[in-house]
C-alpha cells in the first residue's frame, strides 16, 4: 500500500509519517508512507493507494479529488489528530475510508 502524506513543504509531516508507519506495522500492513510537499503530488500518483492531507493544506482537497477523479481516496487529517500526532486515529479513519 502506498500512501502520500502531503503538507505545504513536506517537512511538518515527518513525525506523523513515522507514527503512521508504526500503525501500519501493528496492523500487519505493508505500507509505504511518503511525506511530500503539495507541489509534488501530481508526479507521484502512479501506484498510490491513498492521499492524506495535513490540515494546513486542506484548502486543496477539492482540487486534488478532481485531479485523481475519485480513483484514489483523499482524506484530510483532522487538526486535533495532527496536532497531537494521533496516528492511531488517522490510521483507523483512513482504513474505514478505504473500505468504503
């Protein structure tokens, strides 16, 4: 499973990336979670299974959904979950979203 973790410059998501990787391991899911700036999304869509947006880029949710044409789930991380680095909440919400 390939997940893009997106923020403004690709820096503030580093801790969340590590914590999400831990959650994936706990769930026995082979996941590659890549933190990147919003400007790099389009050239990184191949093989992507989900896109997580940091709260600071939630304004781009509609544009990104148009870009992927509903082929890739897009989810904004809630401010509280991001601020408290609650990767367990983010992981659970993402899994529920991916199951539909």
